[in-house]
C-alpha cells in the first residue's frame, strides 16, 4: 500500500511541534476531530499524520481508544511503513546489540527507542520473547514474526502479550507460543554467571536485562560483606554479590517459585553455601530484621515500579521513601546501599531527594558514589523522556558522630 492510500489524521493548529522536535506520539486531544473524527478509524490502522495546514508529517498507526492515539513510524511523505522497513529496523537494532554483547542475551528491540513503537523483543539465544503492547503492533503481529524469523536464526518465539499496557490499548492479555518449542526455562549468561529464567511464567519477559551493568558493578562493593538483596527475583544481584566475594547473601522475595529457581541458580554457579533465601514482603521482612537487631554491610533495593501512573505519584513516592528509610535502618555504619527505581514518574532528582531526607531523619550521613542507568540495549530516545525510566544510586551511609 502506498502512503497516499492511508487515510489522513489531521492535527489541530500548532499541535505538530512535538513531532517536529522528534517525538513519536500524538495524544487524542491534539487531533482535529472535526476534520478527522477518531471514531472513523480502526484500532491499529495505518494513517498519514498531517499538520493543520495539510503538510504530511509521516506515517503512523492510530488507536481511537487510547490516550496516545497515534504513534509515528516514518517521517515525511515519501516513506511508507511496510515489511521491508520493519526488517531494516530489526537489522539496525540487531547490529547495535551484536557490537555490545558477546553472548546473544539482550533486549533486541526497545520500542520507541528502536523506532518500533509498541514492540519489545528480548533475546535468549535462539528463543525470542515478544511483546506487542499497542493495537498497531498487534495488528502487524504476523509481519513482525515473519521479519524476526527472517533476520535471526530463531528456534522459538513466545508472545508475552500480558503487559498491562495492552489494557490501555483495549487489547486482551495472553501468553502463547507463536513458533517452535519454547523451553520452560532458558539459561541466561550474565557477568560470568549462569541463570535459569522462566520465560512464560516469570516476571515481564523472564529476565531483566536493563540492570545488567549495575549488577556486574555490584561486585566491586561486595567483597567480604554481609548482603541483603530485597526483591531478589532469580538472584541477578545477589549472586553477583556472592561471586564478588560477599561473606553471606540473604535474598528476599515474595515469590517462593522465584526463590526456588534462585537456589538452583546459586548451585549452578557453586555459590549455594553463601546464599540464603527468605520468602516474604520486603517491608514486613525489613521490619522484622530491624526488630531482631540484624545489620548488613550492603543492602540492594530493586523494587517493582511503585508509580505506574501519574495518579499513583504521591503514594508511590511515600513507598519508595519508606523502603529506603527502612533499608538504612538495617545498614551498618559505613555500609553500602544500592537503590533503584524503574518508575519513569519518579525522576532522578526525586530519588536523590528522598534518599537525602531519609538519611537526615535517621541522623546519618549519605554519600552518593556513582549512578547507574539502563543498559545500552535499552537505548533512550532523545526526544522521548519516557524512554529513560531506570534510575540507580550506589551510596555509602555513615552514622553521624554524636
């Protein structure tokens, strides 16, 4: 289909400025609905996005049911989006990862940042886990699967279409094997260690590649320390600490299934003698540890997103503050705190500020040693601040002298 065959989506006057600055999103209140009523489009349909004066801005896909009602795929009027363009974008994404990583374990496609809005692909060697998070990508499912099979030597593809983002797009949630035989667990290689990760039943796509470099960095801080790893999941942080020479690592998670796999991962790397697991809610566990007088030289906090939407900001900020304050209360004098947030709505300055306030409240000094961020297989789009979501601080905290 030629770009001229796509129906037009016309923006209100001056509402094209964000797109001209490089952003890829159109919000529903930016559309001139008198000239192009949103209910005239099918979810996921390809459209020509036009400025108010009729100038073509590019081709994108539309979803009248979503607040982000269109996402740009190509710019200008000469470029259409077809199977060839999709394949080229996947090849571009792959070429970056192949330079960065020796082993084929990484995020292959990171949505908007790889100019494929709504598409997430994580690679576990010959198995791919795909998330189609928007109506536009969902409608292109077969084209996406064909292109991935063409570009990569793929043995199996799992569709993890169970992200909450799909509900915002009016889509159902499901997990299904699209192609080949997907193993129950795959072995991920990271930082010289091996981890078993469950693809269909694990969190997100089974493993969190975004913290890879921060977890490897943890080794430098772990030697001869007693470590508490909260929200430990499969042991990505805790086992790196153990491999870095920690005396003992206590891993805490609310999921018994995750902890059982974590213990298998510890054994897989010959670290089982250093690693203990404890099932429970992190807040409850911290409360009990403090009541029992337990102290740790290093505490890792890598919680799930407490602020998923803007309206959760106040309660989420309070949860981050409480968590960090409670962690400082079980931290030895001159201990190390590694704290992270994957909530885009919590800006780095807010994380820094709640750390400052928590330390002052407890009469402790705090030094910010080094920041961490998402790895380069989760690139940031310079015009889309939402793509820079991961924040991390390595800190040292000391008791203030009396």
